C-alpha cells in the first residue's frame, strides 16, 4: 500500500477492506432508545467508530461520561472540542441503569478529557464505576481513561473503584505525538500505564497506524508500552473523521496488521487485537 508525504498529493482512496457494516435496525433501535432515555453518550457515535454496526448488533456499546465536549482538540479525534457543561450528578445512576437494561456482561466506559475540573473528573469516574458495580454486580468493567496529567492522586481515585481493566491509549509514536495529540505527552501516557500497572491493575493500551509513523517506530512503541507492565494492546487503522482532521498517510493491509500482531506477541503481549477496523473497545469482552 503506497504512502504519501504529509500535506502533499491527492487523498488516498479508501481500500475495499475498510467497508463498514451498517448496524442492525433492531439492535440499533434498542441501544439508541436506552441511551436517549438516560441522556447518555457513546464514543461509538461521538467518535464515528467504524465498528458501531457490529458492536451494537452484538448488544455492546462504549459509554462516554463527563459530557460530549472535550477540553482538548486532537487532530485525529471526532469528539467535539467546546466548553464542557457541568457534570450531571445523576449520570452514574443513569449509566448503571442502562447497563442493567441492556443486560451487559462486560461494560466499557470512556470519557472526554476534562482539564477544567480540579480532579480532572477522577472522582466522577470512581462514582460511575461503583454505581455500575452496585446495580450490576455480575458485570465486569473496563475503563478507558484520559491521562489525568499522570497525577497519582487521580489515578489512585479511579483505581480504588476496582475496574477489571484500566486502559489508556498512547495513540501514536513519539515523534508525531505533539502533532497529533492536543495537550498530550508520549512519556506521560506511558507513565500513566506504568503507574496503574505498578499498583496491580490489569492495563491495556492502543494506537493507530496511518498517521505518518515509520515501521521501525511501531516496534519501539510496542516495546515502550510493554515495558510499563501492560499486556493487552490494540492496533487499528486511522480513518480521517473530516477534512479538517489529520490526513491518512497510509492504509495498511490486513496482512500488514497480521504481521504487527505477530510482532506484538513476540514482544511479550498476552492479548493483541490488530486489524484495520480495530478500535479501543473492539472485542473488549475477550480481553479478560
């Protein structure tokens, strides 16, 4: 698959293997009605996830707490960058009831970044996990958190709620992190994973390909993530949400993703999801 230089040449044509499945009407309607009832958000919709059809048909969704407006403006992300609204004090209860209504055995929760809050949303995170656990004691919980500026107090607050999996995405290689991720830092993200892992959490991370990384940098990134104690990793193809977002610099083939999966396993990862349409919560129920 050919590559292009940043900012040059025509847009790359999306290959056939990136065709997206439409959601089943029945499953879509059920999940949409549940979310509307609780006025909840999902990263499936806000992030334009290509797997929404497959996941919603299977009765799974990734809930997004703390509103739908992010304080950061990453060049790869479709989530809105606007002034956030105040925290909904009933959100934890609504989330827990929605998990119950959808009969979810494994729950994935993520959030926008809330740099505007004194604890960056950590307390609300913990409340949500605890309430989901209280109302759904048989469900397992995975959280995909922002970096909290690697504040140990925030990470401790979240970990004290005892999620089964603590996930934080590094997103891309070190060389282009500042270009891609607003307000983020490559080494800080690694420190978040290291800190959580050192406290006994089962940690997970992920990153995108096609942003302009070099192949040798992918191996370095995998080794850096693994060195934090993280044993689960996801690799997926970057897809440009709109023309104002970063361009796709390369479309990797399924065979190339299979090669990267073998590389990740050789590094030492225990579970690897690697494919063009893989996203953070793809097949999340299998990661335990």
